[in-house]
């Protein structure tokens, strides 16, 4: 089953337009989440809106308010939002092209995939995609999502395109408040040379699959153990080493450091082992099966 598009519209370059669909490029569904339960009943707690004067209120009675001064609000109705609809509601209108390196990573927000919407769109889509790829540029466009206009970049990726929403410059904090007090220290040439050699020894090709979320994995193992009725296993944190002289640390690191890029066969081995571990679904099934085999408790009296 094809994924559901989060936005449908047109990508437009001058007089050329093409129907497209936008899909979220990431998903947080695999992340472990906890629910809040009552400590005695274990019922899931519902968060309900509370008015300081009226107590519990119905969600149907809630309205939008913009705080223009401290505790002073102006009410915003649906009609008010409809009145500010703009042209780019259903159009990705390309305004310019830039080098991808010019878009500072601090402005990059959410990633999306862009695909043609229907057979008739495929040829036009391919022309735009291949032209951007040949030029080595990304497009700058505007997009309205969730009633907000966002500036986005659009670039070629595999057989489709890759869209990244950009943060408003007002959202990005200046470095001055955080970096101004850092003293202008010149690094010792010898230590700098040692640090550069240490970096050279650890240069590799980035593969996100190699960097497992160890906390998430430890959480899952703890959950599986609790499902089996065992006490949770707590992974011990690595011991902190003694603080030593920076020059000695650099020299020791150079002696211990090994090339970071493993062979393909070795890199694939941990992945195969991980795949062999029982899933949470298997653990739940085993827990239910064990509960079914357990002898029923006798009723008192």
C-alpha cells in the first residue's frame, strides 16, 4: 500500500508546472514511548482542558487566542485564518536556485520526499529533477503547510526530489550570547598537529546504520525482560578515566587509534546478529503464552 501524502499540489518553475505529492521522509513510530497510568488502577490518564475558574471544560468550547501583552489576548476565528490564505497554498513556486552548501544546516528543519502525482506528471517531473541535478543546485520555494507558509529547498534525490523546510531566521538564535565569552586562544602548533593526525586516523564514510541508539536498545531489552517476569537488566555506564595532560592524551590517542572504516563483512555482522534478537512482538506473545499456562489462583473463601 502506497504511503499517504501529507500535501498535494503543483511544483512550478516559470510557466512549467507539474502535479506532485509530498511525503514525510522520517517517522518516529519506532521510538519507545511511555503512557501515563494511575499507580493503582493502571488505567491510562486522559489529559483534559481545565479553566482556572470553571474547572473541566469541553474541547468544543476552546478558541484560539494570541497573547499580544501579558495575559491580554485577541481571539482568532477560523474565518480570520481563511482570510489570510495566500497563493502558495497549493503551489511550490520556485523562486531561485542556489548551491546546497549555501544553505546553513542550522536553518534546515523537517525533511520530505517529493514525487510526481500521476503518470501525466512523470515526464515534466523528470525534466525538472534532472536539470537541477545537472546544475548541482537546489531550488528555493514557498509552501503552505498546517496554515503556515514555509520556505523550503528542493533538490534531486534518487528518482524523486528531496524537500527540506527551513526555519525562520527569527527562530535561530545568534551565536553572540554563547560564543562571545570564549577567549581567542591560539592552539599550540604541536598539539594542533597531533589533533589533526588523530582526525586523519578516524576519517571514514558516514553510515548512520553503524550508530545505534544504545539507550533505545537498552530500554527495549529492559522491557522484554520485564515482560518475561525478570528483573530489568541495567547496562553499566562506562567508567570515567582520570584527567590527564592534553598533550599526553593526544599522544596516547594516536597510539591507540585505529582506522575507523571496517571491512564490509565485519560491518554487516553486527546487523545480522541484531536481526536474530526476538522482537517486542515476540516477547509479548511469549508473555501471554506463559500467562495462559500459569495455574489459576484459587478464590478466597
